[in-house]
C-alpha cells in the first residue's frame, strides 16, 4: 500500500482547486483545503503536510509573507502561485526560501510540472534528513563507545587498542552490539559513582 502524501492547498480561487485536485490523484495524495492563511496555519500546527500550494491573493491577506512563514516555521516546501505581473519581484524576494514560484495564469502542464518538482524536492529533503538522522545516531553510538573505552583506560589501565578489542570481544561473545557493551560499561561507572 502506498503511503499517501498530505497536501495543503491555500486558495480563495474556486477555479484552481478542482484543477489541483485533478492533478493530485487520490491514490497518492490527501488534499486539504484552506481558504485563509489563518486557517492554514492552524492546520499546519495540528497536522503534518508533505508540501503546500498557495495561490495569491488569499482572502485574509496577500500571501507572500505568510508563504515564507509557512515554509520556514513549519519546515515544508511551498508551491506559490502569483499573478504574472509580480512574478519577477516575488521570485527575487523569495530566492533564499524553500518556495517554488509559478506565474498565473498558467496551463495544466506547467502546474503539473511544478507539483512534480515539489514532490522531487520534498523526497530529496526527506532522504537527506534520514541520512542526517543515521549519521547523528552513528556519532552518538561512537561517543558512547569512546566513553566506555575511556572508562577501561582509566579504571583498568588498558591501552586504547586493548579497550577497543575488549569491547569487540564482549560484543561478539554475547551477540550484542558494541554500543550495548558500551552502555553497560557506562551504567557500571554510574553505579560505582
């Protein structure tokens, strides 16, 4: 079963929403609609979304500044749709934000390409975040192992190499990870304090 992506559409335009819903197939996306920025921010505080599509202007404000807030505060990508006559200014203003700007009016193909690009960007972002999480865990595990080695060096006057081999041997003998051995040694130190 495919994991559906939740998309938040922020638009007061009645013509665009049905087109976006057609371009976001129900077997892949769950589409959530907000007609005001206030409502959109409320939804973003309570739910997680894959990305957001914002069509300017919105009922309660224009929407460019709020799109920046949405992208940066809620850490999601934004596909921003603005009128053609302000496209250049808005694009320049948002050049350092995770926001893709498209000019309106546009055709379905360009809109679909924008959605596909947002999808790709969000997928790559998730991939990098997962990689960062793995690296952080690896660093934390290595810190625990180093802390356990230090304990062995200070308490039993082991060399760094001997402490390393000791941790490896205990891990192999008990079919556990080096981190688990390190954690038990760290616990032993804490009990003795």
